[in-house]
C-alpha cells in the first residue's frame, strides 16, 4: 500500500504506519479506503465521499453492495478525522432500487438484509448528505431519505415506483417520505406515481437544494465541510439531539433536553478557544 504526502490508504482493521484516527479533520490530502468491488470511499478535509459504483445495474442494492456499505460506514465512523459523509452514485444513476431476486428461503429476513443498505446509513451518528445525481428509484429513494439532507442535481429523478411494480413499499418508505414532504406529496408520489425531478423535489421540500449537475458534488461537499469543521464530539451530540427532539411534545421538555449538552459544550476547550478569539477580534487585539 502506498502512502504519499497527499494520499493515505488504510485497511479496515489496520493501516500502514498510521491509525485512521491519527489525522484530524482539515489540512490533510485525500484519503482512500481499500478498494471495494462496488463502492468507492475517499476522505478529504474531514468529509467522506461514499460512491455507489455499480453503474452497470444503475447502483441498485444487492447483498454484496449492502455488505460494502456497512463496511465503509464502519470504517469512516471509526476514523476520527471524518466529521461528515456525502453519499452519491456513479453516473448515470443515484440508486435504481434493490435487487430482490436473491432473498433466500426467508423473504422477510432477505428483505431486512437488503434494507440494511440504507438503514445502516440512517443509523450513522455522523451528519449525512445525499447528493442525488440521477434516478433514485424505490429503495434508492429510501437511500436518500435516510440522510440528514438531500441535495439534488437538476437531472435527479425521485421515483417511488412501488405501486407501478405491483409491490408494496418497504423499508419505512411511507413513514420517511410522509415526514419529509407531508401527506399530500407523499400520496402523490406513492399512490399516483408522481416523479419529481430535481427542481420539483426542491419545491416539494424533498431536497434541501437543487443545483446544476456539475455543481452537485462541490455543493454537497461544501455543505458537509461546515459540519466537519466543527468539533466532532459536539457535532455528534447535536445530531443526536435533533433525533431526540422529534419525540419531544413540548417546548419546555426541549429546553431540558438541550440544557445538559449545552452546559457540557460551554466547558469544552473548543468553545473557550472560539470565545477568546471572538473577544480578541471585538477588542481589536487579535485577528
């Protein structure tokens, strides 16, 4: 394995000369994880870019790809240099659903195993962005929905397609979609087969932003870099708080939920350093 000034490659369990957590975010060149058959992962400036790379089947999920997604997320989460993740697909598609032809003897267990391709991403404590660069079909829509933010290219197409295939939605599709876009838009997509392109997805609230295709990755990576630039332990706590408050019924309970971690953050060196730097700028004694 080669290690150069700008690129570092490491194995899941070990690496040449350095452990993954030896390099903190920022200031380092791109890092590439071990080559996988259908997935590519690189890390640069604290952001992991995970690319589904099975373009011959439009990046549809199968058991092998699911295994690689799990391994990739295990690796980047163990790497202290990673503060955010962008998920995308090799052209021309983001993810054209799931291959259900090899579910095994138990269809229920087989489906649950396929679901792990997106559920594992949804369980990540790291901030995640889906950069949807083409068709997201069925389970591919789920793959986008489990991410914290969706950025769409103009050529993106969000197509649930379950009903048109004679298949009931799965993987929590209706729950995630309804929560993201509301009941009417969810019904239009799932029951009536509405397909949203990038601009329509932004208008419906399915995507945070729609940008020209050639700006998609720079936009998603730039957005992710903001989270990666913050203290990693703070970012993880903030993301968990966002998850927890979804179940909080009243403002007062939300105040209590946020109080303990905010007190913790006040006493962290990162806050003290930033506060001191701001005070120096205000007083004109520092840059």
